[in-house]
C-alpha cells in the first residue's frame, strides 16, 4: 500500500495551481474534474473538490492506496466486511483506528481516469 493524503478543497483548479507552483506534478486526473492526484518525489497528495468544505480539522483525510483488490485485502486482514463504495476513481471503504480516526482504503480503476 501507499499513503495518499486527501485534501478537501473548494476549487480544484485554484488549489492545483498552488501545489504545482510548489513542485508537485499531476499523476492522474479524474474525468469529473473533482479529483486530481499529485506527486512530489515518492509522495502523493490528492485534491478532492467538496461543495461544502468540512471544518478545517476534517479537511485532510488519511487514505491508503491498495495495490490489490479490496476483497483480498479484507480477507487477509480479517476485517468485518465494511461498506464498499463505488467512487469516481474506483472503489473504497473506510475503517476507524483505535482512536476513532477515519482511514480510507482506495482501489483505483485506471479506466476511470482521463
């Protein structure tokens, strides 16, 4: 797996301009325009447009990008079957860590990217 923080933003293009000026490059862009994945060296950062921004403390979310199918991961980790969601980028599910923090696991479908 690879760590990919997701930053909720009000305007993807405006935020993209800012992060590109810091040296990030676009690695993938969702067709809808509401999702862009950036890279900086080995680091990843995703920008996700939100119509209504969550409180500042909830705008950055911890996501892990799975390199194996979600079902295989769940079977290997012995988690109860969480709710798997179809997303614009593929599929995902969310777990809570022992302190209640949200951790989203993403499985990307490259055919859904521009």
